[in-house]
């Protein structure tokens, strides 16, 4: 005799997003909107997700600039080698750029990346993330639309997609777009250290 399977109500399948508090401004936000910080071998490490004891900071210039040693050591309950905040933030900006380029490469390999001005119209129609090379001509940037974001050089974008040069790329996949936007936003907010 087979037992009948009762469908679960819609509210059972939904879970509330994790909420975390920024260590600098003390505002609570969903974890996906914050950068996670943890300590490995007395070194401060940043990532989208943090397992174990961690601290969280908003992807805002004011919060990122407000990271101080005493604040972090109190939140993480351990000693941290964090003597040069500006150098750490500069390295964090480089990490963010690297992660965006990794997302570009992954989206390209999975066939979920649009490359070139001819294809960007499709990306704009899907509400996608469009990244423009910072050395792209002004007229080409205007063709990309108001929501296009300037990023790195065309050489760097090209290398990420397996070409010599790429001026514009657009994500048409939610997963890659979300991760790329997270890291691009961090990169943009850290422009004060460049």
C-alpha cells in the first residue's frame, strides 16, 4: 500500500534570508548584501560567505573605510595582523577585480555571456549586468545604455573571455550575474583606495 504524499504548503518551502550586522555601522542587512570577514593564521580574509566565527561589513565606501583593527579584533575575538589598512583594502580591490573576471570567464565557458556591442541589446532586454572596458570609446559606452558599468581595460576583459580584447560583456545568467555584481560592487566601492 502506497502512502499518499501531501504537497507542502508554499510557506514551508520558503526560508528567511540570513540577516547579519555590519561591524562598522551596526545596521542589519541580508547576508548576501554584506562582505564576510574571517581570520586565518592571524590574517584577515574576505569572502562572500563565512563559516564559523566571522564579521560582516557593508559594500559601502564609508563602511569599508571604517574597518579598524580594534573593531575587527573585538568582533572576531582574536588577534589580527592588520597593520596597514590601506594596503589591505588595495589588495581587497584587486581580489574583487579578479573575482569579477573569474565570473566573466565562467559565464563565457558555460555559454551565458554576451560579448560585443551587437549582442548587448539582448542583455539589456533581460535586465542583465553589462560591463564596459574603461578604454572603450565614449560613443560605444553610450550604446551600451545607462546601466552599463565601466570596469577594467579591454585587454583584461579580453583575456577573461579568451580573446585579445573585449570592449563589452553582458551576463545573461542569474547565477553568474549575481556573483559578478557582488564583486563588481565591492571593486567600485573601494575606488577610494585606487
